[in-house]
């Protein structure tokens, strides 16, 4: 059961990563479509697994119970090899390369982008997420439950700026 939990957590991480990867590579006007493809892949994989299992049930019961049920697991080795080959050939996304050139990447993003890390940091500009600008006398004060308007967001300055 522990291995199945680990498998589920790994699959969830892969899902999030593949969605972000698709969104960063996709043309701006088609990002929604391309970001949905990993979810379609999950459903296609489930369908193919069902078809493979259905085909294996055509084996005589004795053969299926002795060795036939192992075939899908052995075939998954091919999928793992293909996935490793794809990862070896995969380059950073253009968005990440752009941010890296501008030195706007964090070595440990989780340690620097949480609200707790922001409050604990000495310079207030160290926060990595959008913050609201101080309201001016002409701008109405937003309600505490609603996010600030996009025009009020300020970008975090890059280190050394």
C-alpha cells in the first residue's frame, strides 16, 4: 500500500509538471488546449490499460494466473525507457531560459516564495509573488476577501537592482 501511495504522489507531480511544461511551450492563444493534453493522456492511458487487460483475459485462466498478468508490467518497462529518453532530450522551456538570463530564478523556490519566508525576510522586496501597492487616495480600498486588481500588482525587483 505504501508503494501505491508513492506511485500516486509521483503521478501527481508528473501531472503538474507536464501541465506547466505544455503551458510554457504552447502558443499564447492555445495554452488552454495544450495544457489540457496531459489530462487527456491520463484518460487515454486508462483506456489502453483496460484494453490490454481485456486482451489478456482471452488467455486460458491457468496461463493468465501463472504468467499472463505479468505481461502489462513487463511492457511498462518499454514505457519507462521511452520516458527516460524523452527526459534526456528535453531542454528547458523558453520561459525558464528567459528568466534564467535575467537572473530571476531561485535555487530553492519553496524556501523563498512562501508567505512565512516573505514575512521572515529582512527586505520586504525579497518576496517573489505579486504584492499590492499601497492604495492611493483616489483608489478605493479593496475588501479583505477579494484579491487586488491586477493593475495594483508590483513585480518583485531582481536581486542587485
